C-alpha cells in the first residue's frame, strides 16, 4: 500500500501518531483563490510524477481533488469519495474518477451531469465516519459526563469551501473556561498561538493531535466549527454542538434532523449555559454504525475487484 499526503492542518501529525508510512507530495497553497488554482495543477503534476511507473492496482481518496486526475494520467483507476457537495474541486474530480462514492443523503443530481455518468456514482449507506468507527464503537457509551472536559475543534480557516468568521467562539470560551476544562484542538499554529494568549489563561491548547479514543473516553462535550471530527463525536454519543458558519452539508443536516448533533451557529454564553445544564451523553448511534459496517464491506470488495 502506498500513502501520499501533503502538509495540511494535522495530516502529517496524525499519520505519525498512528505510525503509518507515507510520502509527502506537494504543499498547501493557503486560502488565496488564485494560489489554489495555480497550485492545483502543480499538485496534479507532482502526484503524477510520483505515481508514474509504479505498479498500483487502484487509487482511493477522500476529498483529494488531485488524485483522480493524476491517476488518470498515470493509467491508474481511481475511486473518489466525497461528502461535501459544496466543494468546487469535485466538479473535475467526478469527471476523472472511475468510481464515485457519496453518502446516501447527497442526491445524484448534485453529482451527475453530461460528463459524469450515473453508472459510476454510488450513494453509500450512512455517513463517512461510520465506515471506520463501527468496528470499535458499536455499543460505546461515553463516560465523560462528570469530567467537565469540553473539547473544541476550531474553524477550517484555510479551506477553500469555508467562508465563515475566524475566532467567533472566543466570547463563549471565555465564559466557560473558569468552570470547565476547555481543550482547544487547533488546525494550525496561528490558532494555537491565539489561544495561548493571556486572556485565555486556563484553556489547554493541544500542540499535537490526540487520538480519537483519548478524546472520546472522557469528553463531556464537544464543540466543532466544522468537519469530520464534529460528526465523529456526535456519532459515538458525545453531546456535540456544531457551530459551523457556512452552508450546512446534507450529511450534517441529517445528523441534526435526527437529534444526533446540535446546531448552534450563533452560540453565545447564555445559550451555552442552557445546553450545559441539560447535556448528557448517550450510546453510540447503532443505526449509523450498522450502515458504516455495510459500506465498509462494500468498499473493501470494490477495491479488491480492481486487483490484477
């Protein structure tokens, strides 16, 4: 197996944390639209050069816009998965991928067009997070109700799709830091330095990513400004508040509509206290994890079908 990555947010740290071998290809080009546009083609070329001539049966990626194109150039069939219907890079990735996988909540109308055939698009069951959480977290019941630890995942400031504000949670965090142990999970060094300021004294800032198990075992509440980690915590039963500032994804709407995750984009100190007063963990979502197991087995068989 060959893993490629680029230095974005906590990607490298997480790979190291789980002792996975990888090759860094390319870099991140920041929030600038024109730099991202130029970097897109550079990244594709770099990835193509790395893959060319390697004996790879199939490539699979989650939201890596570059992989299907580089794979196509290198003669490698690719499976592309994505659960963000707002991501602009999908438009070209869907065209070049041999197989496209999206959650059942994303309609094929958002994926298929004159250049993307319905035949190569599959709506998988459940949410992406269930695909890898099912094996360990079926029947899981969080035990952090009395820990008073509130973990906070900050906003994806440099993501192409994110149009929300930065540091909008600060008043809420200042209001609870004396009564609860607030633990910041920053996405970059700028965010880490911000929360190390004197006014946030008492707040813990993680310099390195924590393992999911480490957070889940004693998390009283999770506040996420967007992304996978927020959904992960909600799925395993942690009281979770999404404060995402941009247009919600269909997958988030599903979790919110089914009472698995709370949504408070305008969260303030008063509302935070109301939520804290009634927060209580629950058992992990069996329905979501059962679907995750089914999708895991489907993807496994799909990958094996490409073996030569």
